[in-house]
């Protein structure tokens, strides 16, 4: 019993130390956001500022000058929110439909096409970047938001795999009983499977939200007009080319940008853990 308590305490200590290591960049960003500008450039950096400047956050949102122009932070936030919501909606809908077909329907070549779908996860993004850009340029979509959210409506291999594994944990007897009562496949999917799959759908939505909200590469490739910039791309505007970068305001803006992700994860963590834990119970 003593050895068990000792080992459990050791595991807790190791987890606490590792969590502090992983959270240290976030703490450094937050403390830098409330420092005076001179303390962000000292040769011997300190974690806590001598004076807490909480007004750095409203300054960061309204950063700029009449001569050089103000950074439209709220416009960037609106663009990011619009693209993120479209991607979440498209990802949840498309991945759920495809995963249902792979998990619950019988059709020729199902396992082969599922293997091909999983194989696409092995293709690195740089390989697809140039042909994808060429396709969107041919469609005339470069410079608009469509290259950022339209692909979400065609599914992703990881989300399809996750939802398929969850659907396979639901007994087939439920679908068979519904068919006896006269339900179509559409009603079985919408009225029976989807309500039971809320935890897995929440995982897909959360992953899509975080990936889209923090995406930098996509907006950098396809967006050229400042009016269409997202928050991740707009943070570059804080790195001034005229007189140096206001690092405290940059860190304050970065803190505001990641705050929605932290809030969403905090409120969805219970369903997130449930969806992850139950998605791989059945092969």
C-alpha cells in the first residue's frame, strides 16, 4: 500500500513539473503583455513586471497612429470568427456523413476506400500546397475566404477515422430496430446516431476550431488584402518597421487572440475527454 501511494505521488509530481514546463511559454506571454516596454528588452529578463500595465490590452486592440494607420483588430476578429464557424460547420457535417457510411453501411469497396482515406494522412501539406493553390487560382478564389473554408465541407481523414470509430461502438441493434419501425437511413443517422455521437462531434468541432482559429499558413497563402486578414496574419502588423516593435502590445494582442481557444476548451473539456476516450473502444 505504501509503495502504491509513493508511486502515485511520484506520478503526480512528474505531471505537475511537466505541466509547468508546458505552460511556461503561456505565462511568459501573459506577463510580458502587462510589462512596460522597457522591461521587455532588458538583458536579464524577469517573469513578473515591476508595474502591472493592464491597459496594454485595450492599447493593443487599438494599436496604431494617424500617420501609419490603426490596426483593424476587430475586423480581423470578425474575419477569423466567420471563417472558423464555416469550417466547424462544414467539418462536423461532412465528416459525420462520411464516417457513417464507412461505419454503418455495407457497400462494395468500403474497406478499400477507407484505407485510401487514411493513406491521405501520410501526404505532407507541402506536397499539396502548390497544386491546391493552382486549383484555387484557376477557380478565381485566391484573395477570398473560400480557399480557407470550402475544403472543410469535403472532410478530413483524421476526423472521419475518429467518428467512424465512435459510430462502431454503437450497437447495430439500434439501427435494425429503427428499420423495423420504418425509419430510413437518413432518419437513423439524424435522429439516433448523431445525438449519441455528441462527444465525438464535439472533439471534431474543437479540433477544427483550434486549427482554423490559429491557422497562419492558409491566410498567408490565399489572402492579400488587409481587409480580409485574419487574426493570426494580422499579428504581423504589430511588428513595426518604423522605430521597433512594441513587444508588450504584441504579446497583449497574442493573449487576446488565444483567449477564445482557452475558453472554448475549458467549457468543452469534459465532452472532449469523453469523446476521445470512447472513440477507439472497438476496432
